[in-house]
C-alpha cells in the first residue's frame, strides 16, 4: 500500500477501508509525505474554528492534492446526513484519500453511520467505527445506530 516514511507518521492512523486512510490531524510534513506516497485527496472533518497550526487547504492544494472540508462539530455533527455527505465525497474524490479529524474519533463515528446506512448491522458498523478511531463519540454513535436515523 501507501507506506509513509517513519519521519512523518500520521497520528492514530488506520488503514481499514480500501483507498481510505483514517487519521488524526496531520502535520504539514505528513501531508508532504502523503503526496509523495501517492495520496490524491484529503478530507478534513474538523470544525472550521479548530486550529490546525497551519493553512491546511493551501498546503494540500500546493502539494497537488484535492482538499475537501466537512466540518463535524462534536457529537452534534454525528449524523446520517453528514455520513451521507462524507460518502458523496469519498465517491467523488480521487483515491487514495486521507480522511482526518483531530484524533480520528469523528472519522470513526461517521464511517460507522455510513456503514449502517449501507446495510451493515449495528454491531458491525460500530466495530468498523472503532477500527477507524472511534473513541469518545462511541455513545453518540451507539444511540444513532440504535435508531437508524437522525
């Protein structure tokens, strides 16, 4: 697959789904390594008010990759609507894709709801979320999986 140099590791990296790497906030150096490794797109799930420490959009686009933002503001943003928006981005953007938030918690949360929407049962959907970094939002995800709707 797409191996990173040890010097630019992604925090809380998960390679569970084909063509999608879930992670926490990458540094500018990690993004540079991702571009060199062949990544084509970056999807940022952090809220617009969150400090990334650098201009991520400009950095990603300067490296020749596509940048998309889908702001997920904590538990309130964990919704099937947002999971559907993420699914659309994942379908449209060139792969491989680096999908991140701050810690990969929100990434796992939305991937779990996306799996449920695609027909996975709640247990399998939750397992996929956890495998992609779902942590503190687990309770919110479990509640959404139980109802199956927003």
